[in-house]
C-alpha cells in the first residue's frame, strides 16, 4: 500500500469522526447510555489528536507556502478548532444520555462538518499542489506521528500557535493518558465493526456543500 498524501490522511480522520458519531447515534436510538459515553469519548480523543496535529503540522505549512492567504485560512481554522474544543470540554461536564448532552454534541458536529469540509474543499487543494506529492506524503507521516503524542482530551485553554502548542501539547499528553487510563472506550469488537463500516464510507464534501447552496 502506497503512502498516504496529507489530503488522504486528513480525510481519513474526518471519516473516522463521522463513523464514531454514527455509532453514538445508534447507541442513543437503542437507549444504551454507556455505549453513548464510550463512542463520544472515542470521538473526543480523535478530534483532540486531529486538531492539535493540524495545528502543529498542517497550519504552519499553509502559512509558509500560501502566503497571506495561508495565514488567513490557518487563523480561521484555529478559531474554529477553538470553538470545537470548548464544546468538547463542556461536554465532559454533562451527563451522557441527557438532552443537553445530545444537543451540544449535535451542534458541535454541525460545526465540525463545516470545518472539515472547508479543509477538504479549500485548504488542502490549495496547499498540496504547491508543496508537491512527496512533501505531502512526508507531512502526512509527520501528522500521523504527532497525533501519537498529543492529548487525549480537548484543551480549550491550550495555545494553538507555534511553538506554544507543540510544547504544551507534548507536556499535557502523559497527564491525559494517565487520567484516561481507566476511562471507558469502545470495546475491541465495537471498534472492529466500526472499522469495517469505515471501508465503505465516502463523505463528498464538495457535493454536500453544493447541495447546501441550492
């Protein structure tokens, strides 16, 4: 299997987020509150790692190679990340299964979809032709490695611009991993089923955005 480009790596993460949310919705439909909590924790972990990975690896590339436009796009993306992190942080204080919990999660996912679509439609199609395929694959590998070191929880107070997010992200990771050591995540069989579904997913950001505009 060939190495992934940055676009493929980022889009793959987006598809995982949507899958975890779908699993949460199914658990809610059948009234399984513990399963709801497990899938939201998995979603939170993925979003937190993804966001900080982008802030460390992707946005600096946009600023470096896309000039003023890149700075504008990166700042906009960081602002959207901040709102999403704040929603996830607040979610941890609410009772799983409650109407408020579900409402906040739904609102957060709407914002996340919009943010992810912007990355797939605007940001990465601008960046990848400028840096080239090999640099894109190198960035994807760096992004993947960085995700292994970043927090398992959302940190809305954590600075999100270099070099601060790099330092604080790495310092926070061990603390978070200890905190979450005994936390509930989806069981191996649940994750296996989700990964099978992921093979057939294919969210078309451009098509969905076009549909919204008509």
